[in-house]
C-alpha cells in the first residue's frame, strides 16, 4: 500500500516551486493569447474547487472515507458570507471566519457519531445531511432568497484594496490554494499523515498499533469541511450570486468525480481533477451542445476504466511504457 | 360540497405513502441486489427505472403493443442495458475498488441519461394505466387502480426473489458472494458471472418499477437521479443488503413523506424522512433490519 | 533510467499540450461570416430548466435562419452565439462574461431563469452591454424596488409573475371566489409565483387557507390535495412546470375535487399538457399569453398575425407543439433585429433604442418600453383561458 504514496521532500519542493511559478505566470500568458484570456475566469473556479478537493482528497484518498456532504459545507460558507454581508454589511473576512466556525461545528456534529463506526456510514449520513441542507436553503426564503438565489453579494477586498478584477481574484484564490496545498502536503508527511495512511490500509491494524482511528478521521473530516466553507465564501464573493442548486448533492458527487479522475492517492491529483472536470463542464464540452452529458459520462467511464490511478498517473504510465 | 373526515384523510395519506413507498422499495431492492455481490452502490439504478418507463412508452404507445407483450419486451431491453453496463463499464475496471465502481456507475448514469435525452427528448411521457383510470373509493379515501398494480408488482418481485435466492442454485451462489466473495470463488463460484447476473437482475427490477410508476407520475429522461436518491435512502434506512429492510425502508420513507406533507408541512416533507434516516443510522448504524455481523466485514 | 523517465514525462506533457491545444483551438474553427452582426444568447437548454431553454434556443435559431435567408440585417448576416447554462449559475456567469470578452457580441439575450438573470445583471451593468432577459421576475429589471428605478442596461420580455397572479385574481373576484388554496413546486418558478400569490392576495380580498409545496420530481401530490380537500377552499391555484403540473391535475380529478376550481400558472401553456392530463384537465383555468392561443384569437386581435406566423413556422420546422416560453426568445430577438436595423451594432444606441421602443407587437403582448419600465407589458398581456373539450377556450 505504501508505494502508492511516494512522498519525498525534495521532489515536492521542486514540484511546488514549478507549480507556483506556473500559476503566477499564467495570467500574464493568458492575457496575451486570444481565446485564452477567458481561461483565467475558469481558473478562478478551478481554484475554488481545488481548495475543496485537496482537503477531500485527504479524507478519501488517505483516510478512506467517502463524504457526500461537502457541497453543503461549501454552501454553508457561501450562504453565511452571502447573507451576512448582503443583509448586515459586515466585513467579508469576518463572515468567512464565521462560516469556518459554523462548518467546523456542524462537521463535528455529523462526523463524530458516524466516523466512530466502521464502514461507510459517513457516506450515508452526509448524503442525508446534504439533501436536508439544500431543502433548508430553498425553504428559508426570507433569509436565503429561496430557489431564485441571493444576488448582489458584495465583492471582497484586502485592507481597502478591492479585488474587483478577474486577475486580482485569481491571485487571491490561487494564493489560498497554494497555502492549503502546502499545509496538506505537510500533514501527509507528518505523524497525522502516517496515521491516516495506516487507517486506509487497515483500520484494525492501525488501532492495534495505538492509532486513535476515530480521532484522526474526525479531525480530517472537520478540516475538509472548514476548507470547503472557505471555498464557499470565496465563491460567493466572486460570483456575487448564490443559489441552492450550486450546493446540492450533485455538486458533492461532482467533487468525488474530480478526485477520482485526478487521482485519489495524490494531492496533485485533486488539483488536476478539479481542473479537468471544471474545464470539461464549463468550457470544452460546450461545443458538443446537447451531447455534452453523454460525452462527459463517456470520459468519466474511460478514465475510470483505463486510468484507475487518475489523470495524474499518466506521466508515470507513459514513463513505464517508455522504460519497457 | 362533501366533507372529508380526518379518518379518511389519514387513510388517504397512508394509501399514497404505501404507493410511493413501494416504488422506493423497488429501487432499493435493485440497489441491494448489486450491493450484495459487489459492495458498490450502483448510481445508475435510477436510470434503469427511467429507461423502464420510457422503453415501455415506446412499445406500448408508439408501437401500440398490448401490455402482456410490451412489459416483458421492456424488461428484456432494460436487462440488456444492465448486462451491457456490467460488461462495458464494470468488468473492464482493472483495480475494482468500491469507490472506483461507484464513480463508474455515475459515469454510466450520465451516459444513459444523455442517450435517453437524445432518443426521447426532454418532455415527459405518459403511459395508459393497466386497468383504466376510474378510481375506487374506500371510506372516503381514493385508490387509483394503478396504485394496486404498483403494490401488486412489489409483492410479486419479493416472492419471486425470495424463491430465487432460497430455492435455486444461482440464487444461493449469489447469496454466497454476498457473504464472502473470496470464499465463494474458492468453492468454484464464478464471481464475475454473479456480478453480471446481479446487474441483469437489478436492471429488470428497476425496469419493472419504471413501468408501473409511469402511468401515475409520467416519465422523463432526468427523473432517475431523484428516484436513485430516494431508493438509496430507503436502502440505508432498512439496512444495506437486506431485502426485507429495503421494503420496510421504502414504505417508511413513503409514509413519512405522505403523512408529513399532509399533517405537518409539505415543504419539509423530505427533511422528515431524512431526519429519521439520520437518527436510525446514529442509533442502529446497520439500519433497521441490517445485520451487524455482515456490516462489520463489509468495506462499504 | 532516470533520464529516460524524464523523457517519458516530457513526451506525456507534449501529448497533453497537443490535446489541450486542440480543444482550445476548436472554437476558432467555427465559420464566421464577414462583418456579421454578433448577438449572444444564454439559455438553459439542458438541465433542470430545459423546458424554458429548449424552445427558446429552437426559436432563436429559427429566427436567425429566417433573417439570414432574407439577406440579413441591412446586408449584414446575423450571427447568433448561443451558450447553454444548464441552469447552473457558475456556468451562466462564465458564459455571459465569455460573450462579452471573447465573442464581443453587441447584445445578450437570456438567461432563461430569474435567479441566473439576477446573477448576471451586475455583469451587464459593469460592461455596459444591453441584456434582454427571458425570465419572469420583476426584480431583474428593477434596481430599486421602492422607487421603481430600472437597471440601465437590463430589459426583459416575459410578463412578470405578478401579472399572471393579477389576471387569476381578477378572474376569481369576478366569479366570487375568495377562499383559495395554493400549491407550488419548490423550484425558482414555483417559489416566485407563490411569493406573488401571497403578496397580492390581500389586495384582492382573497384568503389563502393552505400553502402546499412539492418537489419538481415528486411522483404524486395526493397528500397535498387531500389536505386541501379537508379545508374546503373554493379554488386551488397550482404554480409549477413540467410533469408535476400534469400530475396535480390528474390527482385533483382522481380525488373527485372538480367542484373546487383549479387554476394553473401560465406554465401550463402547452397543448401537450392537456393531452398528458388524459382528460383530467377539463375545466382548468390558466392565464396565457397570446402566442399560446393564436388560433382562437379573434381576427382583429393586434397580435393575431404575429402569433399565427410564429406558430406555423415553429410547427413546420420542429414538428412539436409550441411552448409559450419560446415566445420570450422570439420577442427578444425580434426586438434586437429591429434595433440592429435601426442603429447598427452599437451597444449604447441599441440600449437607447430599446428603452424608447413603443408599440412593438410581440408574441406575449404589445411592448411599450420607457425609462421607467424595462418590461413594457401590462397585465392585459395575459388572457384567462379554460380547457374545454381538450383545447383552450377564452374564459369569461
């Protein structure tokens, strides 16, 4: 099992540096190529989804738990930010923190009972939770605006400097992604990461070795919920509009697809998956018009069948073919 | 204007709840059939129901074939789709983990839904009920004849499945796979073939559900997802893998929805059912009728 | 070994780059007519609101073909760039921004949904591009609900839900109905109609005794109707779309509640629904725009000619019953056609032209825009009709 998690410090530093540089230069390049300038806009959403998938990858790929409720934490963050800033005019950063706290509390309440049990009760419990939250967003019309959504959410700024253009927001979002990635890569390398991997390998063996299985699982679940909430707040302030359909069960499923397609056992896979699915559904498949759903389904199937390690395993696969 | 008494109202809610619940139960049984052999949740289960309805519309309305022939034809077609799903999407997976299989079925469900949209378009379709539209009245409550068909077919499915699993070699082999696939393959059961059978079986059950519900609720290409979610909830409530649990779970969810909508609030009716599910999961994690022993050896 | 691996990775990267480049460059390959007038459109062609976007897209394509066959607009072909938002707000915002920055269109038609239209209003205002929404909510065009101030760049063609509600309530008052029950689907369409029903009821002296809801994919509404039956109102108003509105009518008939008059929203406006209800829709009232009932309009009706033309062309091209929602796209694109003919592809001039457009005869009414009214319709745009022997008939 261990060989599926190749983590050497040196490799990571190089990758991280390259990744950071690429991200930093992307807007400069994109703005100079026609048809690419729009990609920055899409990249902002890739970043927002990446914040969620990186943490969810810790939960799924490393702790081996399935959550179908992350769209709800995404939604909680978005709605807390959206409602408070729109109706009471409070500072967006304050709302972002409120969202994080609320999401952490809710995640603890949902996660603690279901993660203490063996098996995938988290998947069932979060499924129910996700649908309930969507219904609440829809029904509490006076607060959330109901199915029509909440419009005209103010933007976000840093110390009076408004992040009002796509490029500025791009740097904010990807800055957050970078920090999240750094933190999560460190978690994997730490004692916690080893504990998580041991849980995924064999829960029984892990607990026999003295790993407090439930504690670590809950810890990761809460962390991923908090990050989803951050992503939600960033989403609300970027789009200036939120509606319940953006946070329903199908979004949770979309997050799962991102992680599986990207490659479940690597945090890089989480980002690649987020980028792949976002670009496919928001950009590339548009030209197929009504056949879009069908082609999307076919791509998902093909990747799952032929690349069980996800898109991130392509270089490795090509490399091994090369060596042969 | 005739008054309706509270008693007849309650009776009406119960009848409605049982009708809706029977459909959820049928979807849940389909889930369980595949879950028992593969431990994966087949997210395309709702798509089988949708296909059942729409293919039946094609045979019954478009080609005007009588029910006695169009019903088996429809089940045959959808079963073929189920077999194809296994052969083309599940079996080729090289490292079949539960999660990968789940995502594969999600991908397949997009594919099937997209194809259905291409073939039938986005509009809902109607199917004439099997025995007229004249409702019957009992103590002030009204029963649609089609509702009786729904309940009747559920009973038939349950009886046939029980006989199949208890009395036939193949049924016993399937049950063996459910308990322990590795051990089953050691005693000579072809597990891959059993997976194929489970997909065929659950497609057939799903199709039947679609066929009987369409005269009541119409059918269109994207209804599968909602039915799958409801069926999955029924499954989890009753206990994953348990057939009687699926029926109890489906009926309970149907009844809560209907009684909740009638007596408390129709806006939150789905919340009541899901809250019950959450409470049950936290109190008895294996579901109402799920076996604790079985759930311990399961990966999912 | 290590070097080979690097080469392998390089090759893989190269392949990826080529693949991605192919996907990026695909749009360039699309045919572009010289000096064509570019008009953008965002409709919910697939997904949860395809009942709106599908007929809208078909109508827009049909009109484009008609216009270009006649030689275009002042010698320029009309190039329509249509994106499908799938009812997804992210996709919708991205599509609108793409229309503005990449496709450089001079006017945008859509989105189909009220929520999504609200979501892109700030974009239209920020980039100063006229946007003609095909969604119903009055909020889309209203900047300040208290003063009634309108957004500068945003227009809409559908009647507001409040007009449909007022048409229904006026009809009820005429027939002495004052105690009603309402039912609505928990989607944007239902929630918006429900809001207006609740808001306007006191003004017409109407009491709402039950306020029931159901999901857009629910299979049966007997429970809600049974509850309503127990409360014995004089009428039921049902606000939904898609299969549920047919199921409601069927359940209403099955429960023998025909002595309680059933009103439907304008979403019922397709003969398909009467057929699907399998005889249960007899006696159901609903407010409809002229384009639904073109055949039964009197010959001297101002919209008779336009609506009949659209009806015939649509049926001939797509061989399916007309949906009233396509008419909203017809109105929007025809207005744009007129504007382009008059002032050319200048965003500010198109806006000014639209704002002062008077007496435009469309599918859903005669539009009279003004700086204070970016919708241009009155409640007379709706006509109460009743289902009689399987077809619409003007209700008295």
